C-alpha cells in the first residue's frame, strides 16, 4: 500500500510488540467495508439492523464498564509537566511508553491488526491533516470510515506532506484498571489501550482533532476548538457563519442542525450545518477567521434526539449508521432510545443486553432506562438534510461570531456580548458548566470548563489562553464573541427558555449585533439585548420571562467573580496571562 519507510517502521514496531495474527490495510472501499461488517456480525461484535427500515445500519454494545470518555485516565505526555499544564494529567513520555508497551505486549495475539490511513479535513485541502490508526477492533474501523476520510489516497497525501499522526489502539482486555488514553504532542503520537468507547478509541476525533491538533495549532498559529459551525442563510441569500463552543452533551449537535421557527422560515431564513463538534480555525488573508469541520460524520448523543428536538439529526441516522448502547428491538431489527418517541418497545433488549420494555421498573419502583445516557449514533455527514454546501470547502467558511455556552441553572443570562476580543477570551476562560454523562464521574456538578476545552486542550491551558489573546491581535477583522445559556431553570426545576429551534431568536440578535444594526444594554458583564430586540413572534413566552433570563444580578456575579478568582489563582497562579487578571479586576470594578 505504501513505500513510506516511516509508516512501515511504525507498523512494524507495533506489530512486533502486539503480535497480531494478521495485518489488514483499510483501503476505504465499499467491498472491504461490507466484508468487515459481515465478519463483525458473525462474531456478534455488531448486529445488522432491518435493511428495509434502516438500510446499512448496525448495532453495537460496548462493555458495561466502558461507556464514556475517561478523563482521569487521559494523559498529556509532553516532555515536561509544565507542557501539559495544571488542567491535564501528565506522565513523563519515556515512562509512559514503557508502561503502555508492557500493557500492549502480545495484546493482538489471536486478533487482526487493522491499519487505517485517514484524513481530518478533505484530502489535499490546506487545512487537512493525516493520521494512521492501528486497531484490533472492526467497530473502530467502521466508525472511522464514517467519522473521517479513509483510504489509499491518504497514503499518497502523506507521501507528499511527510507528516502524520500515529495512533495505536488495542482493546486489550477492556480492563478499567489498565485503561489509558495517552497523547505525546511532541511525537505526533496517540496510544489508547483497554477501551472500546468512541471518544477514547476513534483516534481522529478528540485525541487528534482536539488534543494533538490544539498543540499543533499553538505552534502553527491557528486554533483547534471544541466548536460547532453553522451557517445562517438570510432571505437575501447572504450566509453568515457562527462557531459555538459548548461542553459535551450540551446541545451542540442540536444547535448546529436547528430548524428556525416559522416566523423565520416564512421570511426565507435557513440554517445549514458545517460541523457539530470540532472546528479548525485559521486566519485568512483578509484578517478574518476561517473554519473547517475536520470530521466527516456525527458521533451524536442519541437520548433526547427526536423529530421535535432535532429532525435533521434523526434523518441522518436513517441509513448507514452505527448505533451504540441504545435499545435493540430484535423482532423488528430496529433501535430505540429515551426521548425518541412516546412508544417504547414492549419486547426489547436494553443497552446491556437484558430483556427490557418501556416503563420497566426495578424492585424499588424506579424506571429502568433502556439506552445508556451516553448512547450514540455515528452517521455520515452527507446524510444530514441541513448539511452545508460549504461542508467540503477546502478554504473553510468565514466566521462572523463565536459563541461560548455552558449548562447553568442560574447566573449566566440567555445571551451577552463581550466588549472586544480580549474580553471575549476572558468570557471563554470563565465558562463553567454542569457535568454530563459524556465523561465518567458525577453528573450535574458545576465545573470550570474554559472554552469547553478542559478535557481536550493538549498543552498548558495558560499558554492556550495566551495563544487566543495573541491570535486576536493579528486579526484586523475578528469575529464578535458572545456567551449563551439555554439552560436556566425556574424554581420548580423547569427550563425557562424553550431552546432548540427557538435558539434562532438569539442567533438573530447575535447576527444583528455583528452587522451593527441593533443597540444593546451595557451591563457589568457585557452587552445584553434590549428585551424588545429578541423576536418572540409565534412563541408562547412572555416579556417578563425573557427579562428574568436577561439579568445580571450583582450579588450572584460577585460570587461568580470570587469563584473565577479562586479558579485562576489556584489553577494557574502567575502563569495566567495578565490580561485575564485585568479583565477580572475590571469586572469586579463594574460590579461595585
Ligand atoms: C463528544 C464529547 O463525544 O464531547 O463529542 O464527548
Ligand atoms: Mn464533543
């Protein structure tokens, strides 16, 4: 397949260590995909679904102890501890290689090693970067064939460019105690052992496109971000692009694919999807930022996805999709998850493979959920009815606005705008959000998650902030920066803002601000909309409700400022860029 000695030596080194019975190159062809699908179906690794209802779709269950990213077992193995910084786990690289090699020794005996040449970004595009993943999992191969561009043309492209990211993955024994997701940014290397969960093993995604790429971006003057990219087409045909950073399982896929409310569609507004999770962003010659989505598919959270919340995502899952850890209905060869519809199956298997039916309860009368809360669909981007015509544009799309958003029951208002780039970096750096099921650990705990990159920044986050600040200085026409919060709760624990498609009403205000056609209220935290400037037409939502979430309660924000100070000083101390301390001091002053 290739004569590239670096690639061949890499494969040879790990084949000798992990001693697979066979080695198979993945060429990206449909025939090979079919053959592997049949093989995985024959061993039970996947189950083929109803060809008529869900053509080309398959079902997979992970091990019960392996259903989410494992942040406590994820390491940045930079040469120095400072290189990884205070927010990452660190291991000395030589020690890490030694330990990992020991776990990986003979791990593929009796198995096949698959070699996946893949591209993040369209092959040949100026943004594109290449990787080679070695794995012993057909499930990984099939997922990578959806999430990335896989094939022999990648080997040719590496041949020309000479650079690629090495990825080694083995399920080993799926042993939690020896599960490690390790990154070696200075070596362009990822080493992932003892897991089969997507976020830990589809090495093109979080490991490469965020952790390794963020390090590369720092060195090469661009940004690799945990961001969706969407386009808003206006009635006059003009399209404006927005990127948005939200922590995992906070609705990035829903926002990226939103269908505007009728008050907008009837005027001719349309939203198109460029990406739902990752953006690679570069300065253009015109002083603006340009973004691509380096992925080729969606690895979306299934529960809660339905015809109302996200019809585009649901449509994306109707063919050539891999469903993981949802409910399986053997009789019909279909799948189900909580929140899909109000008709759960009566005769099914839950994500663990146990007999299950909708409404089933345990001995204490508690409802047993059929799908894991972090169950997923892996769908080709081209399936998505709202996919942007610019999805494959090798130059990327120009960005008008950047949104940061967390899941906050209180404090953060529906939307506010940063005064300028530096203040915007501060706003991104103080992001906090309640944790979700996308990573193991407690759910619903507020934690600081700067730019939604806490689990994904592949280097020292203080340097990352400095890099953001420096990027802004180079842009003559930077995007405006905003913060949103769709998740405010009332005293009964209900969401106040309707969210989903109605978030368009907030995006509309954001675009109007970018075009300088609407005024705003100056508050201590930034510019907020005048309530009349948020279009509520056709919505059962009162002005009073809106005012209640367009607030900036000084006492709450004084506490917030104290929290931020604790976070800054205890995590970063004097390594944090002074501009951010200045912004904090300015915020405090505005709050007195
Ligand atoms: C994801 C995540 O899967 O952020 O996108 O965990
Ligand atoms: Mn994500």
